[in-house]
C-alpha cells in the first residue's frame, strides 16, 4: 500500500494504540501516520544513500521515473538485505516513539 506521495506505508495505525493516541480524531491520526511514514522514508533514504557507490546511485537515479516495483528491484540488486534494513529502521523508529511522551506534545 502506498500513499499520495508514492512511497510505501511503513507503519499502521496500531502504533497509535501503542503510543496511547488511539483517541485522536481520524484526520489527525491519518496526518500523524503520514508524517511518521515520511520520516521513516527519509531515514531509510539517508541510510541507503550512505551504502551506495556513486555508480550505483547513478544507476538508480536513471530509474527514478520507473514504477515503484522496478525501483525496488533495482535497489535490491545493490542492497540484498533491503527488507531487513527496512524492518530494522521501522523497529528502531517505533522504539524511539514509544520512548517519547507524545501526549505531552499534543496537549
């Protein structure tokens, strides 16, 4: 599943329950999930960019207009543990969020 920004959704609404934010109005929930996904996406891009050679980055840049599936297949050639990398980043993000007092930020 992707959102309007054509990037994967990395997390689900379940995190809002874990964070004690299940009672937010639906519009705020969706906006918060979108911001979380965007942050995870940016963190992944930074990590991936640091792992690629200049040549690999150039190959991927040429595929920027391709479908998401084609981009993912090309990226997986350069980073064989991509799925593990994504899962690790999502887990790290969730742990960081659970360590914060988000209700205090929303009041």
